[in-house]
C-alpha cells in the first residue's frame, strides 16, 4: 500500500485557484496566509478540504 505524501505547494496552488479571496475564511483578516486541511489529512488537497486561515 502506498501512502500519499504531503504537498503543501500543490495545496496552496489549488486553494489560490479555488478561493481567490486572500483572507481568513473565519474573520477576513488578510495578514499572513495559513492553509488548513479540514480533515487533518495533509495529502488530501481536494478544494472542499482546504480553507485559508
């Protein structure tokens, strides 16, 4: 069984294309740019699993 590897640059690319607003999904702050994987699985870069924080 092969395990998927984390690819943070790919996750950021997908999030940038899917969610062009550069701010936090909770408060709207645009300073800094953190990306969360909602299911805590770093290899799951599905747009529905990503959120800017």
